[in-house]
C-alpha cells in the first residue's frame, strides 16, 4: 500500500483522494503493530491528507482505529465540541475542501 502511494506521488496527472488516504490508514492499522511507528505513520498520512484537503469521515474513522487515543484526539481537536465529543459533520473546511 505504501509503495503504491509512492508510485502515485511520482505519477503525473494521478492524485490520491479521500479513499486512498482512508485505505492507507487502514493498512497501517492492520499491518503495523500498535505503538510509536504506527502512530508516526498515522500522523504522517493524516497530515498529508489534511494538506491535500481530502479529509472525510472515513479518513477520521480509520485514524481513530489506527492511532493511539491521545494521538487521535490531538489531531482531531478542531472537530470536538465543548463536551469533548467528535462531530463528524464538523470537519474543518480546509481539511476536506477537495473531497468530491
């Protein structure tokens, strides 16, 4: 999955979408044991996804499953309401501006 991601980056005219990032998150969750390495991969994929404006609910759910709780909450803090609950409808516009 990560080799495919590298190939996508190198290919002209081919761009990752929200589904690509969601699958990469899922692969990290399934293939890398819990711990620092998996958290680092999850953070890197999520930050890249945010930068690309491709965050949607499926990406956030896969991040929740793939990263440690503290890492997850740090990354999605802007989506939390005053009670600390995550609102999947409150994805910041910049994070998901290119999801179609």
